[in-house]
């Protein structure tokens, strides 16, 4: 039974109009929008498990033709819902909230100083913006721990294998400092013994 039918069967929140005013809590039940518009369905626990909404449009902080920010909620996420002019046939998901069962990411997001901003996916990929005074940095990290860290000290790349160009590159990147030391100290065999190191050393 959808929400409109539920209200029609005597569960009106506004007895004169059957409309729902203000923000209400819902739980996402489906992302399988038949029109591929990014809509979701939600249920309203306060009306019983059978009360499912119409397809709800999901608010974004940026949206337009073939562009925008895509952050759809997951099934079972707790969300906040508004209805256009109170009409339950036209719901909008305006945000999501954490609760006692689904806690926020633990990467210092609860600090009183509020220095850290985090985007973290279901798999564990994350972007961390750290505004801690004196140690500001940006971290992009995948679920395997491979990361790029940008800070005032430079850029640090952490990974077991670093390749440039494509995933199919035949050679990995050279370790810069190690290669520099090796090049500047290398010698060649000659008829009278090994040569000296390069006359003009390579510099950074």
C-alpha cells in the first residue's frame, strides 16, 4: 500500500486535507527507478511497514543537464522527506541522517574543533579535507589503502605499484631519489678499469 492509499484509509495527519506538512523521517526501500531519474522509494516507520511512498526525487547541492553531484542514498538509509505543498504524491528526499545503528565515519568527523570533512563510500573509498592548523592536507584514498596526500610539504603517493599512462603500462614509475643516487654514482667498465661517476651529476 502506498502512502496516498494509507492516508485515504484513515491515517490522515491533517484531517481536513490528507496532506503531510513539515519534515518527516523515512527509510529508503528501493533505488530501482523505472524512469531512471535517480528517484527512490521510502517507507514511513511511524505509519507502519506497509506505508511506502511514491517515487521521491532526491535533492542535490548541484543538478543540471548531464552534470551535477550524484550522492543517492542507499537502501535502509534513514532520510528526511518533504512533500510538495504537503501532497504525499510528490515526495522529496532532502537529506540523510545518522542514528544509533548507522554511525558517521570515524575519521575524526566528531572532533569538537570540526577540522575534518569526509566523503566516504560504501566500499571504503574516501576523500578527507583536514583543516587542522599547521597540518592542513587533502587525502584521496581507496579501500585498499592506496592514497594521494597533498599538503604544504608536497605530494605523497602511497601504493604497492605506481604506473603512469594506463593500467596496462609495461613499466612502473622509477623511485626518484633512489634513481638519482644510483645514476650519480654509476660507473662503466673500460679497458683501463671502471670509469668515474658522471662529470655532470643529475639534479632534482
